[in-house]
């Protein structure tokens, strides 16, 4: 009986590690786009707290960046934030306060937006 249990545990460990399923590249690309949309949504929906000592408000974008980095991994998390910052830089209203455009990257929040790409 003990040998049967040991053999069963050995097979279970081997199967769980070796037969791991991975999503395709196109599925990960769609999840990266969804992550960019999530970050933009959290920038608008979550509380926007203006801080007195800096012109940069506290928004939910950081939560979106961290969620994308945690669930998508480093490469696709980075891609999701490149899509987010790129969409906002082209003029879509994706940044906090429904702002967008290349001027947002040149303003006081530009460093934070570029930092989102690295943080993911």
C-alpha cells in the first residue's frame, strides 16, 4: 500500500509540472490589450485624490499596472502598458481625468506614465 501511494505521488508531481498548459501568443496579446483597457478604466473609475505636495494625483492606474504585471508576466505586462501609454499618447482619453495626447507625456505625469511600462 505504501509503495502504491508513493508511486501515485511521484506521478502526480511529474504530471503537474510537465504537462502545464500555456496560452497561445494571440491569447496573450488579447489579454495584454485587456490589461491596457483595465488600466485605463481604473484611471477613470477609482478615486482621484489630489495631493497637496505634488501636482500628480493618486489614481487607480498603479493598481492596473501591478495587476497586469502580476497576471501577464514581465513581457506581456510590459506590452499591455506600452499599448496603454501609446493609446493615450495618440490622443485617446485613457489617462487620469480623461486626458490624453502627447502633451500628457511631456507634463508632470509623463515620468509616471513611462514608469508604468517599466513597473509592469
